[in-house]
C-alpha cells in the first residue's frame, strides 16, 4: 500500500509541476483585480518556489523508496517492517511521512481515507 501511495503522490507532484511550468514567467505584471495581498502571495509562491518544493518532495519520496527515511514511530527499515523492543513488526499502513506529504492532496481524486494521518 505504501508503494500505491508513493505512486499516487508522484502523479500529484507531476500535475503541480505541469501547472507551475505553464505559468507566465513575468511575475511583476498582474491582471486587474488583484489585491495587494493577492499580488504579494503570487510573488512569494511563484513557479520557481513551487518547482523547488516539488523537487524537495520528490527527494523525500526517493529516500523513502530507498529505505533510508521513515518517521512512523521507531520505523527504520521501510514502510512495512520495523523493530520495536527488539521484535520485528510489520504493517500495511503507509509510512507517516508519505501520508503527511499526501495530506495537502486529500481533496484530489484517488486519495484514500486510510492514508489520512
């Protein structure tokens, strides 16, 4: 199930990247009707920032896929196996880190409630 969540999350990041790359590169010009706060928001969250965040999230997904990174309790092996009090444990619940990365996309098609942290 963790692989399914990671695959689904990568697809959402791909969608975000397509949108960010399609934005007008000149952020100094705003259509009429934007408030000062709206313009400040667009300047702060421009496509460059969005693309940097997507790249960082992809690196986290890559670390998870290589079993170097997981933050659910004392899990240190992968999303399915960890050691607690010296005993090997397994679960089919995706890694908490993946579930947290996916949370902003909870309103998108394909999101499963069992992924909610």
